[in-house]
């Protein structure tokens, strides 16, 4: 009979005896462990009663068995984790050694070229008086690096295979060789937990980016994912495989036609006509390489589509090598000529920046396969019981719908309406929504039943000195600064069978609160999918009976301020409470694209979105004389806004007028926010924003400090500061979170210092929308209720460590808190102050 020996912990100290379990006893204990790894004392006693085979074992011994079993499980998980880390480090070490070898080759080549150029310069200086020698030198320089001449090739399999083999050789020289001078992309450092090694071209024709990394998927699965470009490249409108055929060496050649969206309304979309070659190398590596077909290479040709500009893909692709122990090492190269001459000069940085290409295409590909790899292993947890594929489809549909609205292709049914004499807002209509939305449109939503269509109001504008990530973060977190609840209600109701009447737009008409419900996020948190709950809104007072919560499905991306060249985007669409997988989506939103890749002078990632402090300070000292900040920092970006609405045919003109007015009000609001957030309003030597310098704020700061000193007998700030402005400044920059709330039946916050705003993740404008009971958890509310009488009688109370919740729903822990009354000059109670010490996000 098989037995398992286990040492009793207490017995080991006393008699050194072992408790032996039979296989049947171990099996019974394992069954319980799988259901409850840490059973209570009552559960262990119940187990002994229910299992006769355990009757001869004492409860203490069973307790020790479960302790040891949990310890073994923890050790097993830790060993598995360490093995995984070891495999990652081994593969990363191999990758870094290869990268080091490539860099050494590049250094050798540069040394050789440097010596060659020195020799040429010496020869030129010696022969300056001999024109014949000069001509020899010049002719020699022209003969160096001659332009390659390719023999003409036809569209036969042999001709295409010749192009494919040449593409493969050029791609490999970029992926692992020195064909391109690669430099590390700003902000991308290699490591076991990083996305990989990302580099951009230093000087080459077109724009190019390269990435290498470790992915926990097999090479064939990676190739399958990356070949399906529309599923991960948000700019890809379509990818048609026109002519696939196998080659004699076991590879596959495909002729592809691809269309990509334009990022703004100010530029034309691009299309590509390419050859893609898939093959396996002698060392077992899988290669997928691609290049454009043009007259220079020979082969078949196809004319660009109407309203598209033909761009060129230079040899690019994926080199995927299997790793020992599973997973793959992948090299990605993207090299393109996007024809920047065809766009307005102000937008050319978008088409001439390798950093932008890296963010939009190269890093996006690497992130997608890493995301799927973690989904396969179960490391990613998604909300609302949705499958990862469903949530990825929602993200893709939101992004695609917004791109369709921005571009307005005629083959999707879009056409332009006449303007109202001003060309700041473009109105496009689509009278065939079934052509645009496809299977999403059915008779239940009213579009096809009553006869109508979709209207899109869009505009683009240039922004100066405001980081895109910062602006989009503000628009996401503070909808009340720009949205109109009437328009939201109309959009939510318009997809139903009985839409509301067309409302009038008013700036800043958002009167309710929003709740952000997280749904999913990517592994590196660069993209969020969430549901926005707009609580209790009606269109008019007469329709108050119809007032109810509204829901938006929202996609937010690019809000990392340290990601150079990243596009920041906020796209949302009204959804029904049922949130069906096939629900129709009509996306609207914002896209902010940086036109300069410079990152100097940008604010840090923890900068508070404090609109009020920028708008109200005035002459209080936060704005410097002159524009020295603007001169030292000149970040430009282009903002594109697109809002979509449904309409009935007889109301089309009314909806168009409403949409035009609404977009103009949104543009004005965004301009106001952008001006407030622009770092150029601050001196380049000033760090965080200073608080509002109003007399009320100065007086409140003095009352807070005086009351703290009077009630608690100690100084809140340094004792040597006397001027009210110094008191306010020190209070504003105090390391602990200090917030003031009113003494009403439902206390609301009226003031907070910088740390308080950071903890609550809000601004001075939105602070008054937050009530005290919303941030405290149940224990915090009970503690406050029990201590409230003491605060009012004694004047202060110390509160124990606890947890509160920010306005964004994130839990915040603090070590201790103190609450005290604020007394005015007449010794009357003005408000209550809370100071949360050593707080941090959990």
C-alpha cells in the first residue's frame, strides 16, 4: 500500500514522529483542498466526521497537512515563475548578444567609412590645383554606391520568385544586419518585462522602425496573427489577397492590395500594392517579408484607387525564430515611403517621422501578439464575463467606425453637404447606413423603417504646446467640461425605434455625473475599453419621465505622456443596457496626433489635470511675463473631432444645424481646456501648477493653518512663514492630501491641495461634484460617524488607517488621517478639513 509521510510540526519539536497518510486519505484531503485551500477549524472537524478514513487523524495534524500543502503549492508556483523568468532572461540575453554583434558590425562599417572619407578628403586637398585630379576624385565619388539596376521581370511565377528572394535578402539585412542605421527609440529600454528592443532609422529613405522581442507563442501562430493586418493595425481599412500561389522551395507568394485610413480630415488616405513572401529558412526560422511592386522592380501593377495616394512599402516583414522551451523571438521591420509631398506642409511630420511609424505599426504588432499570448495563458482578466475576442472586436469596431467617419469614403455611401457660409465644420451624410454598418443595422433600430441615415460633423484644428496624452486624459475624466447631456440623450435614443426630437445645443450643458466602469485594458495599459454610465438625464423637463441612465462604450488610448510619437484618442458610442455583442455602434470622439517628436518640456505622468488653477490664477504668479516657456517648448499637434448622429429624412437639415453648432461648441471648449493645460503658460523653471491666487483661497489657507495650531497645539506648516501667499503656497505643496468639505447634510468638497487633487484624481473644477460619502469605504464612514461628535466638540479627531476611493474608482490606502474644524475670524465653524497621511494607490 502506497503511503505518504508527513512530519507533524509540533511533534517534530517533541518526539520527532511522522504522521503517515494512505493514498485514500491523501485523495480525500486533496479533494477538500481543491475546493477550499484554507479550511476553518469547523470545516476540518466536519471533514473528519464525514470521512471515516480520516477518523484516526487528529485535527491538529490535518491543520498541519493543509499548511504544508499550501506551502508546497506556493513553492511550486514560485518555481514555475522563476523558470519562466529564466527562459525570458535566456532568450533576452540571446537577443541582446545578437543586437550587440549587429552594433559591432555597424561600428566596424562606420570606422571603415570614416577612414575612406578621410582618405578621400586628403586626396581632394592634395589635388585642389589639378582639375584633372579633381575630376577623377569626383568621378570616383559618383561611382561609390551606384544605384542598383534590376533586370526587368514579368508577372510569371519565376519573375515574382526573383522579386521575393531579393525582398527576403534586403529584409534580413535590415532585421539582423547593418543595411539601416538603427538608433534606440526614446523611452524604450530593453529588459525582461519590457515590450522588447525598439529602434528607429537614423538616416535612410522613407521612414523605418524595427523591434525585437520575446513572445510566448509558436512561430506559425504569430505569423497567422500578423498576416491578418486589419485585426491589429487600426489604420488598415482593408487587405485583399488577390493572387496567392506556392513556390518550389515550400514558400508562398501573395499579391496584396491594402488601403489605410488618413489620420485626419486634412490628408488623403494611402493604398499599397505589394508582394508578400512567406518561407522557412535553413535554421528553422519563419519569415514573412513584403514590398511594394512598382515599375522599378517589375511584376504586375495596379492603379491607385480614387481619392487614395499610392504609398510605397520598402522591404519589410517578420523574422520569427522558435525558442528552446517554447515561445519565439521575433524581429519586426517596417520601412515605408508615405509620400509626404501630398499632404499640407504642417502635417508632413506625421509622414516623415519614424517614431510615429513605430508607434502606429511596429509596436502595435508586437503588443498584439504579446496580448494574445497572455490571454492564452490566462494571465489577463476581463470584466463583465466577456471573452477576450469579443472585447477586441468591440475595440476594433469603435476605432474602425471613427476612422470611417473621419475619412468619409464615397464607396461607403458618404457625400458632403453644403456649408452655412463657414468652412470650419464639415458635414457629411450617409443615406445608406446598411452599406456602412452592414449587419449591425436591422429593422429594430428604426433607421431602415422610417427612412433616414447617418450624419457626421467633423473638424480638424492645430494645437500648440499641449501634450496630446494630457488633453485626452482631461477629456476622458472631465466630460462635464465639453459635453452636452441633451446631445448625449439624443444620440442614445436615436438608435431606438422612437427617437427624440432634435435638441438644441448649449456649451457646457452636461449637468450630471459620469461613472467609468472598467471593461478591459491591454497588457501595458496603453489602451482602455470601458463603459461610461451617465446618471439620470432627460432631454427636456416634459420628458423627465423618460429620464434614465445612459451608457457609452468608450475606447481610450495613448494617454501615456512618456510614449514618444503616440497618438492619443478618445472614441465612444452609445449602447443599450443589454450591451449585446452585436449591438450597433456609431462612434464619435477625438484624436490628437503629435506633429513633433520632441519630448523635452512635457509634464510628468503624475501631473494633475487642474483646469481651474490655470484659468483662475491670472496675475497670482503662475504666468510669467513674456513667452519664454513657449520659446523653449514648441510642441504642435493636430486635433480631429468627429461626431456622428442619426437622422430622419424630414429632419436632416435640423440635425445638420444642431451637429454643426454642437461641434463648434465642443471645439471652443477644447480650445479653452488646451489653453489651460498648455505648459507654455508656466515658466520652464516651475514644476507643478500653483494654486488659485484669489483672496478667498489665501484667507482659507490662513484659517486652515490657524485652526490646526489652535486645536492641535502644533504647526501644520513651517513656523517662519507669515505672508498669506507663502502659507497658501506651502499648503498647496504639502506632501499629505488636504481636503476641505462643507458641513451640510451631504458634505461636498470645496478645496484641496495638489496632493489632495492627485489622490482624488480630479481638478478644482470637478472637486465640488464629489461628496464625502463617495470616497470613504464602509469602515471609513463608520469611523467618521463615531468620531463626528468628538470633532464638533473637541475640534479635531485622529482617524485610523483605512481605504478611500478616488473619483476614478481606484482604491487609495492611507496610514492615518486627522480631521479638524476650520474656524473663521469670528471663531465660527467654516468647514471641516481632512488630512490623509502617507497615501498611495493600491
